[in-house]
C-alpha cells in the first residue's frame, strides 16, 4: 500500500491542477489515484470536496485548497 491516496474525478479542473503540481514536484508516483466516480459511496463522501489528499498511515485528510508544503511529512 502506498503512503498517500488522492481522491479525484475525471474532468475536474482542480484535480488536474493538483496533479500537474504533484508531477512537477516529482511526487505523483508516490500517490495512489482514486476516481470517486467509480464507487457510489466515495462519490457521496468526497463529491464536493475533491481533490482530497489522504495520508494512509493515520487517515488524515487535506481538502483542496491546501499548500503542498504544509502537508506534514511530505
């Protein structure tokens, strides 16, 4: 299991912007991407919050917008 999970959906401009930033920083390969539209429960839980970054170690979540530099343990 990877240490991070990113909840997102296709055709989401906020998600695309975050993915581009993660790729520029070389962090994208360390993150499991989860499309919330593939699971009805996830879509209900995260539909209005995406993108959401979750640290799997302790379940802590950061709702967008957040500063990547502020994410602890990054």
